[in-house]
């Protein structure tokens, strides 16, 4: 045993040694230790440097509220994790940890220089100082701030660990496995309610499990022994699930909660990797019982941040739970009775202890107990200063004045190696407020407590402001019975004896002889903000707690101000002379403790990130070397390189082949909606801009769909299959949204229409064959069919049969070439495709991807919704006036087409752009200007599509330009990083204006 | 995350639904006869109040039916769900 491991406990197995590494040095602890308790057992207090002044800081607590002991765990590039609280991480064999925020080393910290110049770093220092000159930012201020403002390092490689999500439902969820949580869970489970109890530590019991004191007796047993017995009974209950190492992350409305379970974090290195690391539970509970406990408050006095200054109850936990003494010459500084339990415990282990109490007296049993043991108590006193750079060595105390606002008499110096502080308790109301609950301020002991309103959740124990053992036990029993509608429980006749606190006193900022400006009374230990900073913010005119918080950064560190928020509020209230209850609190937002990204994401990484949709022809594309592009969730062939061709080379070859002979495209991903019903034609009239009633059966028509604001929403070809039967196609990415929009109108605006919509996108596969030889290929595939222009004209469809399978042939074109689309049931898609390839062999049929498709349609000036439009383009802006019916009384978006804004002539309009140098290809998204010398440069539009056309042997582009319709022939400029490209506005149809190729 | 009582399917998790904004805004029967201001009123103006608000919801990953909901935006309490075409309840 080390010098500081002075006690044997049931919670730490001192027969099992665990070795670990801290800041490059090897140490030993035991199974059951946390990193913090193991460090303390080795006499190590100094674990980090403070954020702003780089002052030495030590372990201060034993839980999630820890502000100082935040470490970097692991050194691997992929597994390293910053900002881990040493107080929360369970010790395991091989653990490597290092302190953060202390370059170049913990013991020699160059940033400590900030401590010496600290009078010059007041609140808002960064805002005030690093404002100007502006040119200093990039080269001087930012690197300087970044170098010294380290909050750990993120991993630089992907996380190899597995994370999991799981849904769970229960009647009752109990948050917190302390005494009130245990009583609650037992009552619920014994009454046939499916109950889950979650506890963030590795064992149940909270702080009562190590409360080994004769002043706290339940049913004639010491409270810890009684609780031990309760826990073993609890573990036998059938309908109770106990989840330890599970912390609540968020409490959302309708009792939807997220909890993170650590599954392998505590395991030795060699046992970690095979298992899931963390699991995020998504729990929907009928009733929620919050028993989250309370956090001990520090006291705010000069130099209250030295290593060795530790919260009093944490000192007790290190001693009674871990068997570790935080010092051998202890002083307790308190304003309440709870710290006397620590004093008694220390005394019983033979450790020297003295008490400084700001109160004048206390008559409770526990205080009497301490007095009887002969422990020296300095009443009505306060600490005014502390000494010792890397570890506390001594303190100075003075008497308090009558009203506590000042100090009197002489300074008195006392030696010590640990100062235990206790400023009372703050109920953990975070969960309650996250769920939407409100708070009340309780004047007598200056705490915010939940004001109960909800029927579906309740707070019990110290998180509800019950601090005495007797009221915790009895109130919990009574409240839970009422909450769960239960008449009697096993706790009705329980007898509890405990020490009761009668004298209460609280001073948020303890007085001193020296002026405030010269003291360092820390409030937020992690962000280094002091009482002085808060007062300065108030003097500078900040009033709202939210503003003071941001200006001073109080409560904004990774601990979210668990220790600091109340003191900040208290000092603001005292300084401004207002009641604390009227100030309100800052908002507590989830997560309660930081969550790993892995836990948030779960299994949704890599190929599980999103659904992948593949057409039935996908395998053929893959075998034929296709490069794929993501279009929504679809994988579409992008291009098919041959012999190391790059994208450009492949697209040039593919698009030339499509125009010179034959090309084939997998068009299966286009959205397809089957429309039936006696009002189908009327429905299409209302949703498209053009007229549909007169479309003959067997004919196809292109349609443009607008939003009600007049902007282009989607487009596609719709085929009339029968009198009351249409097949609509939509863009690949817009399919689901178009269906939803159409359903919306049918259900809400036009319920009188007899129309039925069915998504059939996945039902059919589509092979689209284009080019001058396409007709010959179709003839080979369907020898019995008449493909003459008379029998099968452009924009018509016919049923056909291939290999005994029915299919539909649409003669429609998105390339401007003679073109056919064959639709067949998806399961025959690949075989159809292979037939097409075989039949087209003699014409060198060339599969082409989306890039060539885009090029071919751009040559023809056909728009792609979502590429050439962006939700601000009307059909008029696109120069598609021809598709907007003048005769129809109404259609979606019609009225908006003549709003004052949509008829402006200087709107951005679709134009063609030709570069003066035909080999220069514009960048899509590039800005367009008309006057280069004008300052500021006015952007009048941007390039939406741009390609090098092998068929025209020059670069072509589509663009939207303000007032572009009237600018044909005008010279414009596309400024790039190192040159200006000269362009001329042109017609946007670059090829075959007369549409001759469609019937070639 | 709410639990929403779809009038056609019963209680389901909020993740199955999508919200379609303020309810009871009827598309004008004769849009062409409206002034720009009147059309803009229909097109753009929404109340977005703190308190009980009537909203359109769609059971998108369920029966795909649209329905209406009276929801208090200050605490997310759902006071009523009712079918399209039905009058809003008095709350
Ligand atoms: Zn439904």
C-alpha cells in the first residue's frame, strides 16, 4: 500500500493491482479505483493547468462536476480522447492518460506567465484586446491563442470502435441509483411495473453506500448497511432492469430519454476491442422518476484553486469508498453540517483534522459528535488566503464581522496539506429543466428546486431539495406512492434517525482584507473566471445572467458550470442588490455530460450511413467498369472509363457515340408515379403548367411543375396509358417529394377529385437508347413492331413483348436524338439491358452515364431542375413561356407568375454562354460580372452548367444572368482567381435548333 | 420527441410524422381574382404563435394521411388531433 492508501474498503479490491501510465510515468492502483483515486493514492494532486492563467490545478471532486482533472486518454491517432474527467474514468490495466492544457509540461508551463500578468487579463480581455489591427489576427493573435488554449487533441484517424443504439420501453424509468432511486425502483418494481434503474457509476448506492456513521441509522442499522441489504434485495426483482455505468444524456418531451451506457470503457486494453464500446439507449417511459442527487458547492475565497483544495464530500468518498487519503493534515472549511461527516471519518482513520465554519454555532448531532472527539472548530471564521504553488501548504483565517460582510481581528495561519471545502449543496435540476420543468427558489438554503407540475415525471431525494436522510427516505416513499397510485409500500413503517441541520448561513463571496481587484477568488475553475470578472461585467453594464455568462465565460466550459453557476448568480444578485430568485437561471441544455460522437452516430457510419438504392442493372454497370455517382440515395453510373480514361476523356467518347451512332443509359432511377381515376386528367391540369385534357391515349407530354410561389419545382414526361390512367415521371432526386406534394393537394385542397397515386419507381427498370441507329437496334429487339415515324411517332408509347415479357416503349428524348425508352418489370431489367447491348453491338452501342447525359441535354439547352434552377426560377426566367398555358384558369403557382416581383425584368434569366477561347471551360458556380472596374464588383449571375462539347468542338455553358433575356451577343466576364474569362451571351440551344435529329 | 395520436393509426412516435405548417389556410378558389397583397397573405403570412397553434401533420412513414393538430408551442402539449375538413376544437 502506498502512503495515502490508508483504508481497506469493500469497493476497491486491494488484491488486484492495476498499472497505468500518467504523463509518461508508470503507477499502480487497484481494481475499483478511478483514475483520480489512483492518482491521489500515489500522492498526485496536480493534474492540469487552468485555461487562461495556466495556474496549477488539482483534482477537486469525485464526479462529473470535476472542472480541473480533465485528461487526454490514449495516445493512438484513432483512439485518443480529449476532455475525459479523471474522476469518472474507471482504472484499467494499460490505461494511458496525460494532463491537458499544459505545454510544454505539467510541471513547467510556459503559459503560467499569464498568471503573472493576470491583472491585465480581465473579463472580456480577448474581446477587447484582439480586436485590432485586423491584420494581426491571422499571423499573431490566432496562433498565439490557439497554442495556449488547448482543450485536448482530437483523434486524427477514424474511430475503430463500435457504437450501438437501442430502443427501450418501460412503465417506470428511475434516473439515479442512490438511496432515493433505490427506494423508488423497489416500490415500482414490486407493484408489477416494468422498471429500469440507471446509474452512471459502476455500483449502486450513491453517497449513502459509504455513509458509515452512527448518527445515521435506518431500521436500527447504519444507513450504509441498510442500503447494502436493500440493493441485494433489489437485484432479485424480476421486472427490474438495473443498468450501471449508464448516464442520462437528455430528457426530452413526452418522456423520451437518451442514456449512454459504457460497455467496454472500463475493460483492460486487451479485452476492449472485441466488444461494443458504448450504447445509446433511446428510452420511452410512461413515468420518469428523477433521483439525480445533488452536487456539493465550493466556497469562493482568495486563491481557492490550489491543488489540494477538494470538495469535502469528495474527500470523504476518496477515504471511505476508495480508501485513499487526500492529505494527512486536513482542514475542513464549511458553511454547513455535511462536512462534519468528513471530519469524523478523517478523525476515525487517524488523520489530523481541524474545522473552520463561517457559522457562529451548530447544535446538530454530527457537530456534537465532532466536538466530542476533540476536533478543533474555528467558528465564525473564514479563509482569507492560501499558500503553496503546486500543492496547498497553509492557509490564513480571520474572524467574520457580525453581519458576515467583512473580516475582523488578526490573521491566523494554519499548516495543512489538504483543504476540504463545502459551500452546501445544489440539487441537480438539469434533468427536470431539460424536460421543460420550471424551478422555484428556496430562500432558506439558497437553492433552486423543481416546481412539480408534470403528471409524468417527478423528482425525489436531494435533486428535489431534500437533504436530510429522514426527509429523503420518507418523502421519497410518500411521493412515489402518490405518483404511481400505490396504497402501501414496504417503506411505510421505516424508522430513520439522523443528524439535522438547524443553523444555515451562506456567503456567496467571502470577505477579505485586501481589495477585490487584487484577489483571485475563482468561480469557474475550468474557464478561470473570478468573482472580480463578474463584478467587472456588471460595472460595464451587463445585467442578464446569459450575457454575464458569455462575457466572462463563466459556466461555459466542458463542465457546463456545474460548480460555478450558482455562485455567479449569487454574486450578481448580491452586487446588483436583487433577490436571487428573480434572476432566473441559465438554461441547462443536453447532454448533461459530454457524449462521444460515436455514441450519437451509433451504427450509422460507413455503408450504414444512408440507404443505398441500386437499379436492377447495377451489377452490369459495376462489371463494366462504371464509376458511380450518388443521386439522392441512388447509385447511378457516372461514366464508363475504358483503358485509364479520365472523366473528361470518357465523356467526350460517350457523347460522341450517342450522337454519331447509339448510346444507352440506365434511366431506372427516374421517379415514376402511377396516376389513376376519373379525374386524373383534371388533376394533371391543376399540377402542371400546361394543358393535359386533350392528350391522346398512347401519347406522352413533357410537364413542368411549380410551387405555389411560381418557382419551378420538378419536371418530367407523363404518358397517357388509358382514358383514366397516366404514368408520370419525375426527377430522380425529387420523386418522393413530388409524390408527397401531390398527395397533400389531393387530401387537403381537392378531396373531391377521384384520383389515386402509387409510387412505382422501383417497379420498372428503364433502358434508354438514343442516337441515329437507335431505331435499327429497336427493330432487332422487337422484329414484329413497326417503328416508322407514322406508326410510332415521337412523344408516343406502345406496349411490346420481349422474351415473352411485357414491356412499354416510350419514344421520348432527353438528348435531342432519336430515342426510345424501354420500361420493363424491374426483375427483368438486367436481361433487357443485356439484350439491348447485344442487339446494339454491330452499331457499337455505347453505355453512357449521368455526366454524358448532362452534356447531351446541355447541348440542346434542356434544363436540369436543381442544377439550372435553385428554387428562385420561374418558367419565364427559364425562357420556357411556351409551356405555361394562357388558357387554363388555374394551376399550382399560376397566380404567382404575375406578382410584382416575378414580373421584374431584371430577374436572373437562363442564357447560354460561349467563351471567347473555345477551349476554355467555365467552372460551374462561377460568378458573372459585366463591369470589371466597378467597385464593389457587382455579381450579375452565375454559371449553372458547363461542358466541352465534342459534337460542337467548343466549350458551352448555361448560366443565369440578371436581365439575361435581352443580352444576347453581349460581352461579359467570369473572374477567376488568377484571370478574367471573356464570354459572350448566346442562345441556350447550342445544337440542332430545328429539332431535326429527333426524327433522323 | 412527441407521441402523436394519428386519427387513423393511433399513437406513434414523432419520427414517423412530418409537420406541414399552419392549418386552416384554404387555397383560394379563384387565385386570379386576388390582388398581389391578398395572394401574398395566403402564400407567405403565417402566425407562428407562442401558445396553442393549429398545425397540419402528415403520417409520412405510416398511413400517409394528412390531419390537423392543436399543439401548444410553448410546452409541446398536444391538445387535440382531428381529421382534415373537421372544424378546429375550441381550446
Ligand atoms: Zn396514420
